[in-house]
C-alpha cells in the first residue's frame, strides 16, 4: 500500500485542521492505521491509531479530546481531525499502515507500521 498525507498548513492557536491520508491498493482494509508527528529537533511521536474495522482507536495523552482519527475503507482514506490546536502541535505529520489480522488491534508505537506516507507540515502560530 502507498500512502499520501495532505491537509497541513498554517493555523492560529485554537484553530482546526483536517489531515487526510489517501491510500492506493486493494487491501487498505487489512491495515491498522496510525498518525505520527515529528517536530524539529525531536523524535517522532505517536499521535493516534485506528484499527482495521474502526472499532478500536487510541490517542496520545497530549492530544486526547482535541484530535479524532477516522477512516473509510471504501474510500481508501483516513483522516485526523485536529481541533483546539496549540503551538506545540507544530510538526510534520505522517500517516502509516500496519498489516494486521485482528480487526480491532491498534498500535501506539512505530515498529509494526510497515508503510509510511511522505508527511504534511502543520504549523500553529501563537
């Protein structure tokens, strides 16, 4: 599967953005998905994950209650709705896919994710 993230941009603190992850390939529904981010000079960190069936989701504490992950297997797409953005959310955001047999498994660490998109820049000004 190939992934392409988009939707990033410059937004003021308190604003919202919706990131998209478009996938190619016929087996999109067999992958658990995740969003990660990397700020300048920092390590990549987990943001949110969703299972194959959308029955399971998991969020990093830093964004819980502000971000929502979703997917539509029929459209080969996933999204990350980001509300109440803060300057510390500034980073390059990546979507990733992990092959998974279980329909409700999610992963909050990078190792299982085999495929990664190219990243989209999110900048939140104060």
